[in-house]
């Protein structure tokens, strides 16, 4: 007797649901047992992308190195930018690094600004602000063609990374500024040095790494 069998595909379908956002890739077809590969980065105004999950609200986070063995729908997860905390000062958390710096008193009190995530910002430390940056291994990069830090007060850097692609360099230390770099990395890939000391006081000690 002749028997008919359903056609079996040798590939699986991976479907991307942006879950309110926009994604340039709606699906991809992969061979069974193959690695998913680089996942797309969707966008959603006023939201930050958290990753691709197997459920619209919960589910399991999927990575580039996961293997696909069946058709799979993936859903983008998001968090509104107003809920994201970037830095901590004296036990209070702030959405942006700018807000955290503004919370530092201008009376020369030594104040630690603790970074809670990677951040992109351009900030000014005012005269009589005394800030110790605890980057906790995170990175601060610049957002526009300006230094990451313009220092007119006192700044101490112990860890983490300042990375700038601006023509202005990573840190400008102004004439009233005192900058101490005792650890961490300051990297400038633009056309100016990583630290521009404009008449201020500069100390470089310990295991600091500077690259330009």
C-alpha cells in the first residue's frame, strides 16, 4: 500500500513581534538545530529595549547563541525611560546623570556619584562641587561633540570607563578644577587628547589607563 506523509520542513520560522515598537526584521527562516544568530534591535519612542522574550509579558529571554528546534515567536520587552535609574547620590536615584550631578551640593562636601548602568551624557561639575565617580565598572560616553565632563570643581575617578569620540576629548579640566585619576580608563577616539587640562590641577596615580 502507498502511504502519504505530511511534508516536513527542514527549517524553522523565527517571528519577531516588536510588541508596540518597530522592528526592521519581521521573521527569519533557520535550519533546524542552528544558532539563532544576531538578533535585531527594535525601537520604540520613549522606551528602552530590554531584549527578546518567548512571551509578550513574561517568558524566557532569548540570546544570539540559543539554538532553534521549532517555530518560535519572539516578543520585544520594553521599559519606559522615566522608570530607568542611571545614578545614585546619597541614597537617592536619578533618571539621568545630569540630574544626579545637579543634586551634589556646592559646598565642597565630598559626594559619591554611583553609576547604575551604562550612560551617555555631557556634564559640567561646578565650582565647589566635590565628586567621586564610582562607575562600578560601567561606561560613560558622550552624546554630542562635547567633553563628557567639563570640570570646574573637584573630581576623583577610581574605576569604570569614560569613552569619547568627540573632537573635544573625554574630560576638560578647567582652571578652577582639580582632577584626580587613580583608576579606571579614559579613552578618546576623536581628534583630541583624552584629558585636556586647561590650567587646572591634575593628578594621575594608581592603575589608571589613558588612551587617545
